[in-house]
C-alpha cells in the first residue's frame, strides 16, 4: 500500500496510520448485524473505543491486518 492510500486514524485531526478497526452500530438506526467502522492508531484506540462504548455502540475492536468486513457492510 502506498503512503497516499494507507488507512489513517479516524480521530479528528490525526493523520497517523491506522492499526485498529472499531466496529460499531447505532441500534436506533442500524439493523443488529450492520457494522460501521472507524479506524484508530495506537494513540487514539482507547479514546475512540470509550466514545463509542459509552453510547453502547461499540461491538468489536480488531487489528486492521486481521479485519475482514462482514458481507453487506
């Protein structure tokens, strides 16, 4: 992957390479099997996980290199 196309962290203002996938859904608007994703660098994984977790949205945290998006995501 080139530097231009390498996945980057979803944290506001962060341009670091993503290492983690945070899979989530909002049960008020998504079906239970639907997974939205945010990407996170090492520094922001905990912060983004807490943000989603407090709202009850966080479903899974997986290393980017191990992530396979579910069908229909």
